[in-house]
C-alpha cells in the first residue's frame, strides 16, 4: 500500500485514519464516531467496497436489511480476518417487519446474511406511523438486546412524538437516533430531545447526499481554504465537533481516505457558528423522506 503519499486533503497511505474517537452509549458499549455507510452500494460490489473501507482503516459499518447488501458486508468481514471485537456493525429492521415477533426473525435473517452471532447496533429503520407498529418494534428490540443478539439498540428517523411513545411504553431510551442531518437540515428539536437524555445522534446524509450545493456555500468553502482541506472534510469535521456520529458513503477509495482524515485539524468556534447558521430552519434543506410520510 505504498502508492499514496501524504497530501492531507486526501491521498494518504492506507490504515492511516488516526485514532477515531469512541462515544459511550447507554448500553455500556461504545461506538467509533466515524464509520462507513453502504446505502445504495450495489450488492454485487459491496464485498469489494467494504473490503477497501476496512483496508483504509474503517471499523464501523452501517448497513440495513433494505439495502440488500448485508451478505456483501458479511463476506468482507469474514475475509478481513479482523477480530470481531474490533468491528462495530449496525443493521436495521425494515418497516414491513415491525409487527408481532417478526423483528426477532428479521434480525436472525440479518445475522445469517452478515455471518455474525450479534450486531453491535440494531435500529428500527423508520417509525412508519401509519402502520402503527413502531412501539411494538421497539419493545421487541429491547428484548433482542436482552437476549444478546444486539449489543445496543436504537432507532432511526424518529421524531419527538415517536421517541416519547417508545420511551413511555418501555421506560427504555434508545442508544442512538439515526436521522437526516447536515448543515442545511439540523433538526434542532429532535436533537435537543435526544442529547438532553443521553441518546446519541447519528447523522445520515452527512454530506446532504450530494443533492444540493452544500460545498459551494461561503462558510464551508472559506473554512476549507483556511485549513487546506476539502469541503467534504470541513462538513464531516463540523459533525464530529457537534458530537454527531457519521458514516459517509463513497465507493471511491481516495474519498474513503479523504473522509476519514478528520482528526488532525479543528474548526474554530467562529467557523462552527457560521456553518451551524446555514440551516434555514424551515425544513427546506431536507433531502430525504419525512418520517411521518414514509410508511
Ligand atoms: P452522504 O451524505 O454520505 O452522501 C453520499 C454521497 O456524497 C456520495 O454518493 C458521493 O456522491 C458524495 N461524496 C462522498 N464523499 C465525498 C467527498 N469526499 N467529496 C465529494 N462528494 C462526496 O449520504 P448517504 O449515503 O445517504 O448517508 C450516509 C449513510 O447514512 C448511508 O450510506 C447509510 O449507511 C446511512 N443512511 C441511513 C438512512 C436512514 O434512513 N437511516 C438514510 C440514508 C442513509
């Protein structure tokens, strides 16, 4: 792996992520704050790209049953020879498996595909409120956690109204809430509810999925120039300094490295404030589905 040399914008030698901070979850386990997400990674190529991510140094992989690529993730894990305890693997329960005791069967199927006997984190993917099963799903996840099939359990795309219902029903808070979050869409109400209760925020679409011109905004462009970094690195560094967990997706090896070289620079308080101010706070920055509408 000697082909790359040291330009801190990206090109770097493999296995050079530096120490990725770990965040303590309410389960007693901790999670690497940076990972690699595989949404929309072609199932036929997932083994290859996850293998590359592991070579680059990522140890936290975020997948989901609905992505259809858990088997590729599993093959990459098996081929890597990396000790299980050095890896942090997340998968998610799809919306059509929330009823009755189907969540247990769904997790067993995911574990079979991943070739694992437990995941590190299992999430309810969306509340899908029109189905009326998300409280049941959460109750089942709590039982799966107690049974040791998932070391930590949490939710995704839950708004305050959903979080209050699952907490009221079980008395158990999720370890994380994985929500769409990037500078143009910061979901302040749900973030405040979660962080004040020790529920960590995982930011999906941390780069806005490339769907709008985040990288061209002056606050981000200027910070990138000031630190001789790329706009993507500035946005990811903003997430880390906000305390969020991120797992940007790319199938480009140089970008995998670029997206991980975040631990040898820091944004100033003024730069953080300017990036935080980019949210118009009217919801117009959202690039994904709305949790009350996806069912
Ligand atoms: P993202 O914000 O990570 O954007 C990915 C896109 O950004 C890539 O396709 C690429 O075009 C671009 N990109 C990546 N690195 C770049 C770089 N260095 N420079 C320029 N462009 C770059 O969006 P995402 O994939 O949707 O989110 C990350 C992960 O979050 C997913 O892979 C998945 O694991 C998770 N996710 C979860 C949900 C959920 O409902 N829970 C939804 C979407 C994504």
